[in-house]
């Protein structure tokens, strides 16, 4: 995660050096952290602390849930968001009641990523392959099932540490010369 953060921030700095300064920034998932760093909400030292804490907590969750049928994974489906919801509903009705399978990300009109426990996703994949209209699923090789209940469990610990870190003052942010508003992908609003 630290490497991803440094690459994203480095690319932003390169764009600034080329004279491209955004007025609004946004990102998806970890990209939101990079956008916030580029807007100088915290000092770089504090951003690096936050990124390292997040990585540590994700690794902690991963090591606690690895092995056997425990843990969470991600699977990619070549279907729309609505089709994915229908498939999950069918699976829960005909297959495994109350499974952990849920939508992790909606990538495009024809690509959705799901997350769930190892055993539930294995069963879900088998279910998709057994349907009359076969749907090919592909497991994604990632260490953690981001956007899953598993990763959501780190939020309280991470937030308790983040609340100890003060935001940069408005004056400091404006003086950086790199100020941009942030587009929230939760509310859809632009935060100055």
C-alpha cells in the first residue's frame, strides 16, 4: 500500500511539474487517500503514518483469516451491477442461504467485482458455471478482499488513530499552492 501511495503521489507531482494543476480531485478506494494527500489535508509525514497503519491493519486481518476455508477473496464477473445482484440473490435462494457474497466494486457496465469468504466464493463460482447461461468467474489475485466485511473491520482501529492527527490549517493548505477540492465518491459532493 505504501508503494501504491508513493506511485500515485509521484504521478501527481509529475503532472504539476508539467503545468497541469487540477481544480478538483477524486479517487476510488485507495485513490481517495492519494487525492487527499495531493490536496495537503495532512502533512506528508502524517499521510505516510496513516498509509502504514492501514497496511498494517490489512495485513493483520489477512494473517488472522488466511488458510483453510477462512478468509475473504475477490472474484471478477463480466456482468452489470444489476445482473450481479440478481446472481447473488439466486445463489442465496437456490444455493447457499445467507452467504457472505456481496458486491465489492462496480467497475463498468459489464464488469463487477464480488467479495466473500473463500468457501462461499468457491460455491458461487461453481453455481455460475452450472447455470444454463454459464458465467465465467475469475478469482482476483489480491492479498485482501478490499471492500469486504473483513476489511471493514479495521475501520474502528484506523479511525481511532487518525482522530489523533490534526488536519493542516486552511492557510497551510492554500499556501502549498497545490490546493484542489475533493470529489466525494460517497456523497457525490465537491468538498472545498
